[in-house]
């Protein structure tokens, strides 16, 4: 029997048992769709994070309180993000010392929290960010719609001026000019000096729901603390980031009187992490997580392969007389085996094609939903490598799990097969 005739016969056989064929393909469809969806979401997440880091500038450096754990060396940036920001080792004077470094373009202290802002019976839950005028220029690229920034004098004198994010202004004031109006935060009155244009979401934070105040005001009046939660630094030269990071470390070690000649970060009571390092670590973590989820999803491919084998074994039993008749008229074992392998392969290929379509559809749908939930623009990623990999694995699984039923059919005795009831 020629290959074309075998393929035609395989299609006829599969069409005569449509329900069984569909159920056989289901495991392959689910497996491939799951793998493609997971990889696409992972790629989209990486693109989103890298894009948002790039928009902030790759020459940003973050100084945070607390030492690196020795167990976490090599994953410093991730630990930095996960660690609770309640350690009191970082002071305003540290920021002033860092600011004098000739390798630094700008530096800004940060103290932050969450509260409700009230105005004439309206309220809005915000993230308040205490910083300096330079801090706004580092952290946001938005233009002022109304008014201006607060001043260095406000920072020195614990000034009660506030800059509103776009959504905060729209919620509390609508089309009204907010400049000069008084809002209340935690039983304290603040004068609005400016409001920013729309920014959207960056690093999973909606910047339109943020308000900005003098850092000393946040420390003393709102939080009642004398320490910072972070210092953000902008290096002058993108090509000298590592040198700048080391210079900052030396400056703070000197201020904190830390004897650390070997430069072991675990002996410090602070962390210095560049934006580039953080982006690379996040990229690695997301890649590992995506691979893990894809591996779990790929189990469905294995289940699909087992399903193909079971259904093909049933098919061998049901078609025993047909196999006996073919052998009686001269079909060889290789012809019978080829016939059943082609059927298994067709089931796999059709299931794989359907799985790819479903995977891309669900990946696109997930991107739309995640974009809406995170209030950001989500880039749909077509994971060509994952599509080829999943399709290739599915094809291999179809062949591998089709071999046993095919061999079993091929080895049937023609006379006994014809007598089978």
C-alpha cells in the first residue's frame, strides 16, 4: 500500500469515529494551548517590565536600607524588592552625602505610604511620596497641567505643599484649577501647588494616583520617623554605572562607620542596586517562572500521548478482522504498522494545529485582560519558538505513543484475526 493510500485510509478511519478522534486529540490541544499561552504571557510580562524600566532611564540607581543576606548573593535585586521597608538605617544625611558625589547627576530621598486625601466631602485613596523637587524629575516625565513643583525651601522648612497626580486631581477637583486649594491628609492641611499630566502605570503602580510632598514633611508630619525608605540616584554616565554604585557604597560605609575592606555587601546595613541589575534579575526570574509554568502545562502533552495510545489500542481491538483481512490479501507487517502510525500522527498534527490556534487566542485574550487589570498597554507576544517546540514535541509524542499499538496490530496472526469475534 502506498503512502498516499495509507493517508486516505487513515482519514476514512478517523472520520468514521469522529467523537473518539476528537477526545483523543483533546489532551494534545490542551497541552499545546497551555504552553503557548504561558510562554506568551511570560514574554509579554518581560517586554512590559523592560519597557517600563527603559522609560525610567537605565542610569538610575536605588539605595535601600538593610543588608544583603549571604544566602541571597547573586539575587540581590530580588531580595531588595521583597524585603520589608521598615529598617531604619538609611538617613536624610546619607542622601546629602551621596548628592555630593561627582559621578552623580541627581539624587533624591524617598519616604512613602498610603492615605486618603480629602477635599470638600470627596476623598481618594492615594500613595503619597515624599521627595525633593529633583525627585519628581527622576521619577516622572509628566508635564505640569496646573501650577508648579514644590521648592527646596519647602523641604528645608517642612512646607505643606503638595503636587497631585492626574487621577487624584480629576477625582477631587474635576475641571477646577486645584492650585491654591487646601486638601487634608491624616488631619493635616496641605496647599496644592501643582498637578501633573496623565502618566499611566509604571512598574505596576498607577502614577496618576500618586501625590508628591516634601520628604521632610512626610517624615516628620505624616509618618513621624527620622529615616528614609529609599534613595534614588541618577548617574551622570550610563557607561560608569558599576563605578558609581561602588562610589555610593564607599560613601555610605564611611558615614555608617562600617569596616568592610573586602567589600562584602552582606556586611553592609544598606543595599545599592542599579536599575539595569534589577531589570536583568527580573528578566531571569520571569523566564524561570515561565519555564516552570510551561513545564507543568506540558504534562498535558504527555497525558495526550497516553490518550492516543489507549485509543489506538482500542482501535486495534475493534479492527482486528480488518487487519486479518488485509494480511490475508498480502499486506505486510510494515504496511499495517505504517497505517496505524499515520493515524496517530494525523491525530497529533490536527490536535497540534487546533492547540496552536487556541493558544494564540487565549494568549491574546489574556493580554487584553491583564492590560485592563494593570491599567497598562500590554504587548501581545507571538512565541514562535514555543509554537515550534510544542508542535515538535506533540508530533514526537504522537509517533512514540503510536508505536506500541501499531506494532501490536502489525504482529497479529492473520488467521486468528479473521476468526476474532
